[in-house]
C-alpha cells in the first residue's frame, strides 16, 4: 500500500475488525495456537450488531 491507500484504509469504519480478522488469520497458521472460546466470537459479533 502507498501512503494514500494506508490513510484511506485507516479511516475505514471497520478498520479494527479488519485487523482482528487478519490477526486471527495469521494465528490460524500456527499449529500451536490455542483456539479461542466460542464466547469470544459471540461477544464480538454482538458488539458489532448492537452498536
């Protein structure tokens, strides 16, 4: 990404959620990663839909 694309990306209303998905995607490559409990995802989904 160039500087202009980065600025635009950072302004995306779902910026934090996008980063979270990327983080989880990277962790999925780690065979030693401990899976997160379902409650973690339920809380995230509820916060998105209820905000």
